C-alpha cells in the first residue's frame, strides 16, 4: 500500500504480506539452513535415520537425503528450492543428495556473515561462482581414472554408496550384485560406455534376509500363470512377447447380426472358437511354449494354450514387456499374422514360483540379457524399502563411474583438498570477491566436520589432522569414521564418482546464489488460514511463510 496526497493506494491484494531487503534475505537463509540441519545428522556411514510419518500414518524410516526431503511436508518457498537441488542430484547421479543440501546450507551461513560485514549479495554471488569454477578444475586434477573392466574398483564404488544404509551388513554381497547387473546392461556406443539403469528391474519381496537378495539373468514379473491347467515350469523356453489381445476383436463400426435359427447361432459360436483356435495354432506352430501378453487372454484361448502345453501370462506392464524383449532377445509382436519362429526369445527356464505369499514368474538364464532383475529380500517392509533405495543409489553411482571413468576419494578428502587449494587461490582475485571465495572454501569443510560429528568424534581435532595431512601432500586423506582416525581413503577403498561431487558443488552453489539474490518476498494470503500445519519448522512470525 502506498500513500498519495494523504490517500491510500492499494497496490497488492488485501492480506498479501511483503518482506523486503535484509529481512527477506535472513528469513530465506534461515529456512534453507533449517532444511540442511534436518538432514545433516544423516550424513556418512555413521549417520542417524529419520522416521517420517505422513497424515495417513504411513511410516518411512530412512537416512537417504532426498527421501527425507520428499516425505517432509515443506511450506517455505526458499526451503522448497533446497529440496529441488536434492531431487536434481538424485536424478542426475543418484548419490550425494545430503552432501548437496548440507553444502548449500553452509554456503548460505557463510554468506550471512559476509552480509553482516556489509558485503553486497552480488559480490558474494560472483565470488561463489568463481570459486565453484575453480573447484571444478581442482576436482579434475585430483580425480582418479577407473577402467570399466576393473571390477574390484567398481565394487568399492558401489559399496561406498551402500555404506551407512540398512543394507550395510550384506555390503559385499550387494555391491557385487550391483556391479554384475550394471556390467550386464552396459553397452558401448561409438567407443563410449553407456548404461541405462532402467534396464535393471528392482523387484521387492518381504521375507528372508538382505543377504538373500539375488540377481536374476532375466526378468521377474509380479504376475501368475493365467490358467491352472498350464505347465508351471518350462525348460529351454521359446518366448513370445505379444502386445495384442488373444481374444476375438469387436468390430470397429456399429454392426448388427440377425440370427434367425439355432443353427446360425451354433455356426457363429463355432466361427468365434475357430478364430481363437487359429490364433493359438499360429503361436504353437512357431514352437513357442511361453507367451507374455500385454493385453487380455480370452477364457477359450487360455484353454487352448493349456491344451498345447504353453505357459501364458496376461496383462503384463508395458515396461516389463520391453524388458522381457531385451532380456530374451524376443521381438515384440503386435499382430499374430506377422509371427515367425525367429521372432521368439530364449531362456533356459521360465517358472512360476511362490515368493513370500504371492506367486511370481521368473525368466532365468537368458544368454546375453540386456535387462536383468534384482530381487530384493528383507525381514520387514521398511528394510526392503531402504535396501531398494540404497541399491538404486549404488546402481546410479556405478553407472556414473563407468560412463565417466573418473572417481575421487570419499571421507571428506576432496572437500579438504578443495578448501586448501581455494584458500591459496583466493588472494589472486583481489577485491571483496576474495572474501566470498575464502568463505566458499570454509563452507566445504562442513562435510568432513559433519562426518566426524555424526561418528561421535571431535570435529576440531579431526579437521586439524586432515588439514595437516593434505598440507603434507596427501590429497586422499579423509576421516575413517569407524576407527576415528585420518587415513588414506584411496587405500581404504572409499571412492565416489567425480560426477557426484561436481554435481553437488555446482547445484549447491547455484541454489545459494539464487536465494542470496532475493531481496523482496511478496506472499499472497493463503486460501485457508487453518491449514497452517507442517510449516512450524520455518515459522518465523513473518508473512513470507504463508503460501
């Protein structure tokens, strides 16, 4: 509202509240830092878990950063921006979500100290951006090359992503399965390795222990055989993957058939039966003994298929149909008239098996599968879900290592090396940007500090020790949270893809700069004043919290 010659002029809608200048910056920084603090305790192998209960009473127990932030009911707009970087990190590289968020929170904390010293946000943003660019250079220099055929190193990379999750006690078994799965679906395109993680299906089943998780050289489908008279197990399977329905089609146009005597009705029924029998005969004549159909299978077709000794599964999901074709080498058939025996896929065994309390169909022993399945087992639903999350992270991380061929040490080693190099480089900037670059370097130390704190170690002692090791020329020195000592992380086998670190630093820098540059928050009045649940974390008494 403005006042002109004593008359109030309404510019914004009634109820709209506005925060300007330093207040807006402080509130946004506080909201982002609260988010970072929430996930900070989950960082590293000794990180704690969070239990999240939604409005329906469903429980999620996890220490996966992005899962925590997705499940939290976040109201504050600046806090939502921080959640976005975690989602981007998850989609791009799979791991390092907590690192990205903690880093963003620390960058904003350091920026607030600079703002208090009357340094303009634009100067801070410029210094941060220059420091991030320099950090990328330093990371490239300290990166270690990895050969995609070096399974031992890939296993260490996969294990680093799993460490700290519920699956840790079966870590050797799981990391080995991850590497096998990724190598099976990896393909060389124009001399470069490419891995499509979507070709690795993760199927979950409660029961057994985490160590019972297995890799199937083929696909597992959460369906059962369609007819009780069909065989439940077929060796040397010839597999037809069908996208059409095995039933008599209805006519496209409206048609009326007049039947005037019982013989005509009989002939009509016989003709329908013949059409279905012809379809089944066409399948049987190619030598197919297993059918996976995306659409329906008529009762009569089921009977004829069972009579021909063919195992059939219906209403298979589109994504599963594609994976079956990739795994078995089958061609997806849309019209039975085009069917030839060379269109069939092959597998050593197709069987229906009871896992837990439900039937599943296993396609095993495919010769050169370009799609495989990880069948995840665990004692409870929460454990199975958390193992699935850690396997997903591990698969994406291994993919990144194979595609990029570069890794860095873990345990806070790259962050300390970056901090050291950036502090040496910052004076060359001159001007106030130098202060921002030095603040950026200090912010990076939040990662090893959090790792030490979460393991119950003294963060100051650990940081001093790591800095000394790096100054002495050991760029791979990091904190071993299990022994409580500073050791060479490369020798210990704690490795992370270079892409994970680069993505975390660039996205944390971008979100910090974006939040810093906001000096005016105009928040519309909420639709429902009583719907103020869940926003308590960020309740600052200011209007910018109202959506």
